């Protein structure tokens, strides 16, 4: 009798209640009054998010030689789109090599390459809508390339010339930003962008773009150790905000290996703790990244909450031009990675197998990109810096406070006195557009 | 030895002398990004010299816990620009640990080392001088050395001081300054300024990197190069300027500074941090009160501007020798 009654209730019950009833029937002790947590008489600890206690699996589409692995589905992609992905994947290291070298020659002050992470960066960029807001860490220039920011803008920022709209020459190289390309300006302090992304996403969800866009935030596995990472995940899950968290797990935070950043199963294991959909993907497989981020983005926007993607990749280059990574890892380790798991080769082999790419085209492409990059740099290098007065602008919006005005006038007075006699200033002034005259005139 | 080597030397003494001492921070195990902990992990073991996850609040909170157990914790924050995630742990916790427990607990064993000040191409986030932000945090001390010898002696004193100390290392000096550093274990006094050049006409007060610009400015005052000589009246070239390295920013050596200004009647303060509420503001206010009747000129502050530190404009942001020279001349003829 009772059994039948229960069955009747079950069939009519809504999905969550049905789940509860099912467990209530099997769990004889009931559940906590304030939650769905079933009471158990077994003292059992756990430290894994997978049912069998094993590691979270990694989603992959292409094997090391560009063949689709058994059971994998190739995400929707046509030849033109595939070629665009490939060209951007090749452009990234071409650009990196030039800028790395010119930094070595002292022509720019600093640089960071994205060697080895081309699939993670370009694949995720390709999965986003071009008007999804992006909050990057610093190794994601590829997202801007994908969105058509252009080499001139890249070069302008890195040399800090008058065309640098990212930050008017105020920030170190690679600190790009462009509202037009929905890419918030990079900030060096790590992880600060992560909770900000939740706020960006919340604002999007209250704007006419509701349900159409997300905020995508990139960060390294090192940055994910900062308190800001946890705050960001928490906010994007508790306060519904369509935030797409993209962790670039490239094995290192400067010298610190990834396994010193966590005792658990990487960054992905943290997602379920915040109740967000989570996936781990082979970050050197551009099709896997494309497919995973597309699906993640879909869930993120549909449900209006955070989703976490952990892309497993490898930082082939040094951390930055200030770093020599052979002080903490062997050359052979890096050479092996480059040879065995090159994300660009993997995708090229796939393209060739489809008849979408040929070695002739490869040659033409590489030559063209090299030329484009070199020309863009040469052009940027020849341009002067912004006007000196920009030192004092943009501190505040609206009326300029008295202290800033007074200090600008103080510098103007000093320049009048010493600008053409004190060598260090004289040489430096020559590099600015209008050679500092703007600041003198503003005060006259 | 240069400064990074002398700091490494001091750290090694600290580890030898005190079994409870541990050193930790981001990338510390391989030697740190400025090489100050090079070889220490190999020499003393990973239990005593280790990497932490990338979290400044974690690093300082962890260090506070170690120190609360009476151990010695030497934490590294990779750049002073990145100390702010730990601000709460420093200002609300380390600084107040002793007071709030009625003196029962304290974290005197905590020392936070961090590279500070500009190098000429660091931009917004690799150039800051945040010492002023900690001036209101009574309970912590702030120390800034000027050279390899000073770094070693002051660091060992900071580690052994019964209070938490923020030890800011001017990063341009890691490789540039070289001195014959005594190899034994020695300390230099915290809370004491150092009079580098005695003088009677003007007191020039600074700390860290700008000290070197001050020295250049004093040379230029005595024998101005031809291009700027017309701005330096003949009558001032023999002026005797007293140059003081403050060394400890909190609590600062009011006795030495006030005694000097009472003799010279003129004070010029130089620091790289912006003018508003920089450490110079506090010093100027106190000197104005304690030396009011002896002052012949307003206290002058030569500092960074009230803007972030802008990369391409840094030469016009940092108080360099010419600005210091100009400030000295202006103050002398006031
Ligand atoms: C708050 C903060 N602490 C420290 C640093 C110095 N720093 C710059 S990059 C970096 C490592 C970051 O590693 P990860 O997040 O894994 O990114 P990856 O460089 O591997 O792309 C560190 C420690 C910083 N920029 N900000
Ligand atoms: Mg990393």
C-alpha cells in the first residue's frame, strides 16, 4: 500500500523532489533539516571530486599527430574558420620571436612570450563571441590578434609610441587594452581581474546584452592561488554572473612548478566546490579547446553563472625576458615538450589530412607573417612617444585636482630651467612628441 | 659583495644561529627572482627554505602564525608593489597582535622582505615605494637599507628585533652597489638614522635609492657642470649640507633629524613615493612643530608626483639629481 502510494507521488513529483524522495527511500536516516544532505551512519572522509577517487579526465579531440581520437567528435568547423585559427596560431610565435629579440637588443623594455600556449589562447578566443568581455592576465595577446586588434596596436603598446592607445606608454610591454575589442586593460598584479570579471558579467547580465554575452577571464594556475581567484569563483556562482573562467595551467609560475600550487587535483577540482560546471581540456589541442570553451560559454550564458575550464598546457618559453628558466628546469625537458607536443604541428597535420592546408601555403604564410611583423615593428619604432603632458592626465576624470595641477606646473618650471641643459632630460625630451613643449605651453 | 649577496649572507647567518628560522615566499627555493636566497634551500633543506603557493595574504598570514609560536619567520613578497593583498594581515594582524592580546602574544619573529623603488623601466607595478602606507600601522617597523653592508646589518637586526619588520630592499641596488661586507654575524641599529655627511647649512634627508641622487646633487652643488652652473649661485657652492640616511622609516629617528634641523634651519626631504601622504609629510609636520622657531625656510619635499609611476615618463617622475639640486638651491636662497 505505502509502496504504491510513494510510487504515485514519485511519478508526479518535480525533478529535484523526485531525487530527494528516491534518496530518502534508500537512506533510512533521513536528511538534515536545513539541507538535502542525507544522514549516514558511516564515518567517511573524501578528498576527490570524481566518484572513483581518480583524477579528473582531460578532454581531447586530436592526438599528437593530428588524428581524431577514438570516440571524439570534431567541433563544428569549416575550412575558412580552421585557416583563420591556424594563421593566428602561427602569427603568435612569429610576433613573439620578433619582440623577444628586439627586447634582447634593448629596443623595448620587457616582453613575455606565449610559446606553447597557442592552442589554448587562440582556441578559446575562437570559441568566444568577439564582443564577450575579456579580462586577461598578460599572456593572452592572441585573443586580441584574433579580434583584429592588429599588429600596429601591438607594436605601439610594446614600444610605447604616440599610437599606444592601450595606455599611452605608461605601462610595461604586453599590457594591452581596447574597449573596441572588448578587452580590459591588463594589470600586472595577479588575479585582480578574476573577481572583476564576475562584476563585468553581472553588469552584462543587466544590460541589453543579457543572455548574449559572457565575461571571459584568463589566469595562470599560479594566479589561481591568490585569494582573488576564490573570491571571483564565489561571487560568479553565488551572485548569478555569466563568467567564463579559463585557467591556463602551463606547468609553471615563474620557477614554481604547478604541483606546488595545489595539493588537490589541479584547478578543475575547485570548480565543483563552488557548484560551477567544470571541465579539464588538453590545452595543446586547439579543437578540444574550441569545443570545450564553446560548450562552457553556452552553459555560462544559459545558466547565467560561472563555468570553469582548465586548459592543460606547457610554458615552452621563459617566464619573461627577466627570467632564465634553465635555472630551474632542464633544456631537454623543454626540447622534448616542443618536439612531442607542439600545438601548431598537431593542428597543421589535422588540416593537411582534410586537404585544408599544404606545405606551399605554409611557406607563403610564414614568410608573409614574418614580413608583416617586422614591418609593423619598424614603423612603430620610428614614431615618437606621446606628449609629455600625458604624465599627469587620466589620474582623475572631471576637474583636475589642485595637487596634480601644481605638480604639472612645477615640472614645467623645472623643464624651462633645465630642459635644454641637463643632459638626461634633454635626451629624453627628444623622444616625446612635441619634445615637452606641450607641458610648457599648458602652463604659460 | 653586492646587495643581493649580502642579503643572502645575512639570511644564511639567521638560519645558522636560529634553528626555528624559516624562509619562504614565491620562487624562493630556486633562489628568488633577485637571487637573494640562492643556494639556501640546498644548504639548509626544503623544510627551512621553501616555495609557497602564489598568495601574498597567505605568505604573511602563514608567517604570522609561525611567529606567534615563537619561531622566526622570514617571508619574501616578490615586489613591494604586490604587498597589498597582504595589507590586512600586516596592518590588522601583525601590527596589532601584541596590543590586542594584552602583550600575551606577539609576532616579533616575523620579517617581511620585499624589493622596492624604481629601476627606470618598471612602470606602474614594478616601481612603487609603499613605505608611507605603513606609517600608520603602529606595531610594525619599516626599514630600508642603502648598501650591501647596511642591508646585512639591518636585516639581521630586523630578523632579531622583537617586533614585526617590513624590510624594503631598493632593488636597483641588488647588483649595482658593491662593498667589502664583513663576513661575520653583525647587526646595525634599527630606529637610528645615519649622518653620512656632516653640515651646518641645510639638512638633506632621504633613504634607499634617492640617496645616490642626493650625493650626485651635492657634487653638482659644490662644482656645478657648465650646463647648469648659471642656476647655482657662486655664493652657495660652498654650502655645507648635512646628508642623512633615515634607514628606519617607522619608528623614525626624530632625535637625529630634529637635532640636525635645529642646527641647519633648513630641511629638504627626498623620496620616490608620491608627495601626498608620503613618509615626508609625517616628517615635515613633526619637524615644523619641533623646530618652528629655528626654521629659515619651509620644509621642502622632493618626491614622485601624485600619479602612478608611468613607464615612458619615469625620468620626469623620479626625483633625480637635478631636481634635488634645484630644491637645495631654492631652499638655501629662500
Ligand atoms: C600579486 C602578484 N604577486 C606576484 C607577482 C609576480 N609574478 C608575476 S607573474 C608570476 C607568475 C604567474 O604564474 P601563472 O599565474 O601560472 O601565469 P603564467 O606566467 O604561467 O602564465 C608572478 C609570481 C605579481 N605580478 N602579482
Ligand atoms: Mg603558469
